[in-house]
C-alpha cells in the first residue's frame, strides 16, 4: 500500500496523528527533502529505506514505489504542508492508477495555516475579507493569464502568495497595478513553524525592499491584505444578540 502524507509546515509535531502512525509503520519513505523536517524521519522504523525526492525525477519516484509495491512493502510518500497545494501529487496518483497500485491520502497542515499562526492572524475577518486567494507569481511554471496576481489584487481580498519570495519586485508591482494601495499591510513569513521561523511585517509598497534587506529568497510566504491591520467587525457567531442552531441570543 502507498500512502501520500502531508508532513505539515515544518515543526516536527505538526504532522497529523494519522500521518505519524503511517511514517512509523513504513518500510519505504520518500520525502520532499527541500521542506520536510528531517526530525520526522527519526520516527521511521529500524531498517526502513528513506529517499529524498528533491534529488529524484518523477520516473525515479514511481520506480521506487512500484518496485516496493511488488515486494508488498508499506510505502509513505511524504509531502510538505498539505499535498493538495503545489504538491505535484496528481501526476504521481495518475501513474499509480495506470500501474494499478493502490494508495490513500492523508492531509497535512499547509504552510499558509502555519503562517497565520506565526502572524497570530485570522485571514477571514468580518468586513475586511471573507476570502483567501492562494496563488503564486509566474516563474518557470507558468500561471494562466486570467489568474495573474494583478487580476486577483483587484478583489482586495486576503492573499497568500507561495513560491514567489525570490520575485518580490514583480509581486509588488503586480499587487499595486491590480489595486492594493502601497500602504496595505503585508508580511513575509519565512519557515513558518520551524525553529528558525521569521515573521517580517511590512506593507505592499515595501515588500521588495523588505525581502532584500532580510535576505529572504525562498521558503517563505508573502501574506497581503487588511487582515493584518487593526480594523474589523466582531463576528455574528459570538454576538450575544445572535441566535444560532446551538445558542439562543437576545434577539428573540
Ligand atoms: N504543499 C505545501 C506547499 C509546497 S510549495 C504547503 O501546503 O505548504 C513550496 C512553497 O511553499 C515554498 O516555496 C514556500 O513558498 C511555501 N512554504 C512551504 N513551507 C513553508 C513554511 N514553513 N513557511 C513559509 N513558506 C512555506
């Protein structure tokens, strides 16, 4: 059996209970070495084989999985954060489907959640933004034109930008061209939840300068929006006058 597992954003204890159990049972672990915390691998059982997928191509990964499956090994494919976000997991699942190899899928805590915790922030504040745009600047992997940062910026919603810390000049330009004001709050969260996590607050107009000054080029998220400011309305959920299916408010 093959298990795709989200390893969480960094801290070794932010893998799920189910994910850790699968790691402990695995005969073979293929982990994304660029961002998975190696401390998690200390849970691997004696004699297990561990591969770093950062040094492998898709064929090599599938080869390890298919040979292991033939020997009825228990295999964990460990991805950073949650595999559903920039995880390149679909192409692996499709290949396993073609080969008739069974797999399951255990989610993980994505780094955008880790970044919110690092920022002590809520992305969805009433009267500020009720939507989170997760995106990236086009790099070697293109982004469809209709999904440009510029076009998303027009919404003024909360935005979390992955894979773009080395392109903050372009990101800043696009954010402003799309409609965020220069003084919209922003933050760079480097290695959220890792022991060497860094949170650097700035504004859209100083995003590029801040990234350069702090030497951040990768392993970071760019968070943008007024959720980082101080103005918002209280929720209806805990408003004492508001009645819900669970609680009688003073409005009745
Ligand atoms: N599946 C992962 C994302 C993989 S793409 C997830 O759910 O988080 C890799 C990019 O994710 C990095 O370039 C960086 O932008 C971001 N990233 C991953 N872990 C991070 C962390 N702990 N702190 C900040 N950014 C992180």
